[in-house]
């Protein structure tokens, strides 16, 4: 099938950022948001991106509705200073689900996530 002339649409959903300290996956308070990908048309891909201000640690999205880390959302950042991150394609489960940001840093350094957002590609 040809997709000539089909325009893809890029949309963003801004998420709140914040800071946390945790040697294992730890919720960043105030980052909860609701998302239902069926509201965005024929979605081909959802990723998330943002900045880690201190440049080191792991970040992911957690699906609180289904009690699971979102597959594809885990990103490890290792840099000195502020660094951007981009996830792989996320495995978003159907329906209106609540999510939040989690961080992890085995050295117990405060991890600050800023300007996180979902990037939603649909056609």
C-alpha cells in the first residue's frame, strides 16, 4: 500500500518535571498525568523526551493504572551537566491511564527532570 500524500501529524503533551532521589525506581511527585492515545487519531508512535539537569541517572514513565513501567520509556543519561533524552517507542496500553515520571540513580544523586513531554505521531 502506498502512503504517498498521507501527512503525519506531530503533537506534544507537556508533562510536569521535578526532582527525586532514589537508588531504585522512585516517583517524582507532581508528575502525574492522564493519557489516552485513542484521542490522538491513528497513532503510529509515542515517545517521550526531556532534560536531565544534572546529566546522570535513569528515567522512565510508570503506568499507575496498570502498575507497570512503560516498555520503551526507560532511558539512561550519563553526562556532566544538563543533557537531553529521547526514548524508544512506548508500549502504551489502551484506554485512559494515569502515568508519572520515575527516576533512579544508584549513587543517590538527586535527579531532576525538566520539560518532559510526550511526542505523539499520528496519521
